[in-house]
C-alpha cells in the first residue's frame, strides 16, 4: 500500500510544481499538502483526492498540453516528443487516481482487533 501513497504523493507534487513554475504559490502549497488527506482513514478523503487528480489530468495537464503543442506548431518547432511527454504525465496522473481504489480496498479489508 505504501507505493500507492507514494504515487499519489508524486502526482500531487508534480501538479504543485507546475503551478509553482508560473508563480501561483497558493495553488502550489494546496496541491503539495493535499496528500495529507490520506492520513484521514475515511473513504471520502481518498475520493476527494481521486477527483482532484482526474480533474487535474483534464484541466491542468490536458489544457497545458494543448497550449504547449499549439505554441510549438506555430513556431515550426518539433512537437512530437512534447506530446509523448504530456501523454505520459496525463497517464501517470490517471494512474495515481486509480491507485486510490487500492487504498480504499486495503482499508476496508483490515479488521479491527484481529
């Protein structure tokens, strides 16, 4: 289960670093501290993290990828490698969201006083 937490943490830190690059310090701090919700042993906290990752994959990485690729195409610069990198980042973020299901299942399997 520790590797699932690590993947979720890395995905949120990656999104935070994206916002830090553009000087949005508050968003960076919010995303970097979001994985602390995993300390709450409740399903809703993990679901909020999953929802945040899915929305970030679409709105942050998807829109950024579109804008960056359009800038490269307009400048007649190569854009294939950028599209591959951004696809991998989106896939990693969605993988991190999927890892939240495993955390919820592991928590539900644990029995108290056994």
